[in-house]
């Protein structure tokens, strides 16, 4: 192939790969957001949780592993003091009623934001469902956890503990 | 054919594709049970068993994941 031919193909290659390139990664600053709560009319604001370790969990009512993760995330959220660690669910169902029904089946006490437009998954560069982002006290993503399998909660617990210990200056 | 024409042709072919990218958070319809390749798992397993017994080969049935994008 001639260099000229390759040059002609370059814009095409860029156009085909551009949409799949962005994904929030460890070390990146988490994008701030404000969204309506799934339950009630309150607003869920990420930056109000600054100073705590936050686990942002993207979920949907139709996603089986998300549903499997939620009771375990609920348990995890209660294992640490609420002024140090919080789980924040982000529901991506198109219909709020679906999200509410899912929460009635599997009630959780942690806050859940509703994003029927898919704006937040785009901003986070979500690549799979479910995905959890562990954000440290300064708003930096420290762990991107894709999918959910049995035993994954142990890894999350360990990472949360590590971030809390780091802040307290423990080794 | 000039290289630019070839590139243009390839570009147009890509645009004419019927494949549509579905983002992971938009797979609600794909995750429905009636969207599965096989809705009856037991019947599908029986059929696969018959197939590999007769053909001495495993069929490539099924897909990676149930549409939730987690696999």
C-alpha cells in the first residue's frame, strides 16, 4: 500500500474509533454531577460527598449482575461509618417506574440517582454494566470495577479500607 | 481506481452497514428473556446434545452474555 493510500484511510480509521475511545480510568478526577433521586424528589449531588470515600455504582433493573450486587453493596455500605464511606447508585433505566420497582424488590438504604438520558454513563465512559467507580476523599477515581461476580465484594471492601487507612495515615 | 476513491468506497460501505452500536446502558430490550437466542434452556441443551452426538462436534450456539454487557 502506498503512503498516500494510508493517508487517505486515516480519517476513516479515526472516525470509526473515536466514539469508543473515552473511558474514565484510575487516577482521573471523577466528573461531578447532580441528578434526581430515584426515590422522592431530592437531588443527589456527588460533590456534597467530597471528603468521604464514594462508590458510584451504575445499575439498571434489567441487569442481572447489578441486581445481584445491590444487596452486597448495601451490606458493604453499613460496614463503614457513614461519614467516611458512602455507596451512591446511579440508575440508567429509561423509565423511573422500572427503577422504583427494582428498589421495592431489593430495597437499599444508600442514595440512588436516576439518569434516564444516559448522560452520566457517557461522562464516565461506561464500558460495561454494572461498573463501580471507587472515588477517594479528594474526588479522584481509585478503582474502576467492571462487572460483578461472587467474591468481588471482598476486593471492594479491601480497597475501601485501604483508602480510609491512607487518609488516617495508617500503612 | 485512485486511493482516495478506494477510501471513499470503504467509508461509504462502513456507513451503509446495518450494524448499530448499542451502548451498555441501553441494552434493556436486549436483556429481555424473549430476546435470548434460546428461550428454553433445557430444550436447547437437549438439542445441542443430539447435535454433538451425531456430528461429533460442538455447535457454536449461544452468545457471550445475556445482553447486559457484563461479560
